[in-house]
C-alpha cells in the first residue's frame, strides 16, 4: 500500500504543512463521518433534497440535470485521477500521454456541464425572489462553498493542463490524497503543488465537513431500491416499534432561516 | 382472498351548496402552516371548471394515474421505474405554483396602524412567497359559482367530444354543481407506487394513504403520479404532504374534520371490506367502462359468512366487522349502487365516491310539459337534464352515460315515489320496480339520503389500542404535545387548536410536523 516516493517531496514537512494537509483533512473527515451519524439519527425529518421545483422550474429544467450529470462524471474522474496510482494505469498499458488526453477532454466536458449547471442553479436561487427567501442557512453555506470548490478545480485544470504546460497532479496531489486514507499522510507531496490545486483541495475538505449539515445528504438517499421493490407499499399502524428517542426529536438542523 | 378494511367516503352532490366549510376547517386543521399555504387537502370545485390545480384532469399533460401498455399491463402513466429515477433531477410533469395559485396574505396591520386620513385604510394583498404586494389573479376556487366561466370554463378537460360543443356558458342555459375533492385513498394508489423512497404507504388496518415525513426525501414523483393532484409539496420542508383522512380522529372513532363540519350533511363515512388480492387484476381491466364494475367486484359483502370468516382470519376485529355491516358507504356503493367513483379511468381505484347531482330534474319534467307523477315522463326528463349526462359520465363512469342515467333514474324514481308517500298517497311501486327497488328499500334509501343522523352517516369504528402498541409512540410524536412552556414541569399538556405561530417564538414558526 505504500505510495511511490513523491518527486517533489522536500524532506520533512513544516508545521504549517502538517496543519493544512494532515490535521485539517482529518478533522474535516471526522466531522463528515460523525456529522452524518448524528444527522441521520436526529434529523430524519430534515433529510431531504429540498426541492424548489414548485417555485421555479424553467431554469431548473436545464440547470439541475446539467449539474447532476456533470457532477457524476466529475466524481468519476476524481476517483480515477486520485485513487488510481499512475503505476497502475501504466501497468494496464495506458500511457501517461493517453491518460492526460482523455482526462483533459472528458474532464473539460464534465467540468463545463457542472459549472454551467451550478451557475444556473445559483442564478435561479439569487434571481428568483421566492427561492432566495426560501434559502436557509445551510444553503447559504453550501452554494458558495460548492461553487468555490468547483471553480477552483476547473480553473486549476484550465490554467495548468488545458492552456498551461501540463501539471502531473497524479504524482503529487493524488499521493497526498491516498496517504490520507491509507493512514500514511504525506503532506510534503502536496506542499509543492500549484496554489490553485492546493486551494481546491482545501475547499473540498471544507465541503466534506459541511456535507452532513446541508441538503447534500440527499446523495446518500439515492433511491436505487425503488427498482426492485413492489409497487404497492402496505404498512401496519402497529409496525414502527415505539422508539423512545423519537419522543423529543429536535427540529431540522437546516430548517432555520 | 385477503380481506382488508378501508374507511371510505361517499358524498351526495345534490346536497352540496359550495359553502367551502369543509375546505376551510380542513385548512385550519392541517395546512395553516408555512410551506403549504397553497395546498388544500380538501377543496370544492365548481363544475364545469378547470379545477385546482388548473386542468389537473388533463392526464395527457400531467401524466397522473395508471394506464395499460400495449401488452395490456398496468403501468404508471408517468413512465416506468427507470424513467422515474432519470427524472429525479428535474421532473417535467410537475405542476408549478402558478398552476395552483400564488398564496397571499393581507396587510391587516395597515387597518389599525394607518394614520388618520380622509380615506378608509385598506388591507392590500401581499404574496406569501415573495413578501411583496401582488395582484390576486387566481385561486383554489377562482371560478366559484361559475365566476368567469365564459372565459375559463371551456378549459375544463371534461368538456371533450361533440356533445361539449353544445355546452353553453350563457346564463340561461348554463349548469353548475359543486364537487368537493380530497385524497381518494385509492386501493391502487399511483402516488405510493411512484414514491422512490418508499415513504408513502397504505395502512393495512384502515386503508388510509399517508406520507412518512421521516422517510420522504422530496423526490416529488408522487405529485405527478396522483391523477387527482392531491399530494402537495411543502416548499418550506421540501417534503410531500397530503390529506391524512384525519387519521387521529378516525382512530378515535370520529369522522374527518371535513365530514364533521359539512353543513349540507352530504358526507358519509363507513367501512368497506375488499379483497386485496384482486385489486391489481381489477385495475388492469381492459375496457375503461368495466372499471366501475371491476372495482365493485373487489368489495366484499360483510354479511357473507365466508367473507366474515376470511376477515377474522386476516385479523379484522369483531366490532369492525359489525361496523362494516352497518356501513352507509357499503349501502350507497354496493346495495343501492347510487354512488360512483371520480374518474375510474385513472385506474387507481379511488375510495371517495359520489352520488351524482340530480337537482333540476323535476323542473325539467315540467318544462318538457310532462307529468311529474308519470314515471315515463320523469325518466325521459333525465336524458334532457341541464347537466348533460355526457358531462357526468366523463367525471364518474369513464364516459358510460347508461350507468349515470341509471343512477339518476333511480334517484328520480325514489323522489317521485317518496313525494307521493309524503303527500299522503300510496305511492306507485311500478316506478320503483322499473329501477329495481322495493318499497322497503326505497324507504331505507330515502332515509339514508335525506334524514340520516350523525350516527348513521358516520360509522367509524375506533382503532384497537390493545393491538396497537405503537399508538403510544404515535402519541409521543403528537406535534401539539410539548408546550415549550418552562413552567410546564414535565406534565404533558396538549395545546389543541392553537396555531404554532402564536404558540411559540419564531423558532417554531415554519414547518411543523403534520
């Protein structure tokens, strides 16, 4: 499981690097995990995609599918780019050049779709008064944070890999990313990466920390089970066993405005 | 045979005066909260009219209910499971708020705080959604009493076909009746089948269709799937809400709020036993005109010893079986067959049925120069009613005018016979025979339709607490239970009927749990 020695590693990491690239990500991940458990147990009533299609549908009609489908592709790209070491893809016979060509093209399409979609969703939220008034605190955190992460990510790619000379993040950022999850953190791997990549990584960490407290939780409720369940659902009035915890459930954490 | 019990409703449209008391009391009880200002679990429509939401009966547009595919299988009109999941990001068939109406409040404060002046201060309308002054251009009963009918009523989706060309909205020739609508608590609910999260369900004990607020994830497929558009999105909580058939009252053996407060006393509540195994087959009946009989075929006779035995086996308690035998709904739907379902062609097997309106029939006899006591004259008049048979058939029998005519003739015969009896004559039983009633049955039906008392109109058996351990859990979840009052030291005080808004600080102001 040891990652390849990062070429840019410059000896032991400084205190600031440790804080930014080890402590901060772990704190964010801890908040992500504990936050989800807490919210799932305490706030089923607030756990929703919080649709606003009723109030505005013309922008949503295009913005939402663009954003969601773009996001799926972007997530897939990140999984390949971050989780799969370069040595594996080379072993599979994919040259570095071929990988980057595909990554830049597919990534650009996905990125543009996601940015366009998110732009439309943000625009309707800002411009449609009904929706702006219905925007709660968690949305006011989520939309800027998500936009910042996405814009930093696509700017980094554009600046370095589309128009720039090309930057091989698989040798630096990916190594740091895998180090987090293999519990062998390598802050020095990302410490030398370009600023845009670093900022993207940091906002992404924040986004993960904010995740359980926003409408993003609806991601975990993707209704795949619907494909297999019987159409008609019967339930007995007596079925849900008495849950003493259910007696005093707090209000939705994202419900306050 | 899998016997289930359903608490069902019948409304006698002849008696509906369109007072909206049911709608208002329902709103006060269930939807006077932020996020559902526009939602009316119960609303009263003027027919003909486009309805609420606008043209909801146009299933080509809104894709509600079920249909048969090319191979005759029952499928949701809004598409299969995969298509539904693909439209999670943007649902193309979801009514917008404009299709309902923009909810408003008024600047009441201006009435008392306006400075002294020459003019009387007014309370201007203000949009609840934007907080800005707005013009009221539509509402849930905009066309009440045919208001604006010449302009709008032609948009009624039921006015199709050649006969509809003859419908005039000129004052002298027009017709109108009121149609109170609430969730149909269908035997084959399309909303339940469309819910991706499995949050919607039909209760085994009483057939009430509910949304589990903890499991709803706001995918909004139920709104599209319901052909009656009786599931609403709470835009504050992002979850679906619908008519609950006032289940807390039903469980306590009381009628729903809309029934309890109906000034026309036109609503009937009672049990129907049905065979759950035959629902799917009945809903897939090939010919739409056979759907009414197919649905009647699913209902079981509570007097039949075989049915009683099977019901006992399914765990239906004895007092419920007794209530099913006294059910006024069973009498109107099955014994006298004067009640009809709303839009059976949607194939959801709705459980709120209607006795079609007859009102002007005796006028029509006179107008045609006939004798009100002559059954032939009376029956002939039924086909020349102001409310065209075709229109009623669109609503209640999937365009089968014979069935509607049959019901109207039965009601006419009953009226004619009882009129004679009450005027001290013997009554001509040939009229009754022609519609398949005996003198005794006529007396009973007359009693049920005209003079039934509270206990006869509402036969609602209370829920069984001894086998419902969760009812205590339910009580714990009661939204009005905790007073939030610090002096209320642990004691459970129930604050009924006090709006959340006034009861607590702004914290509780939006999105209470229904």
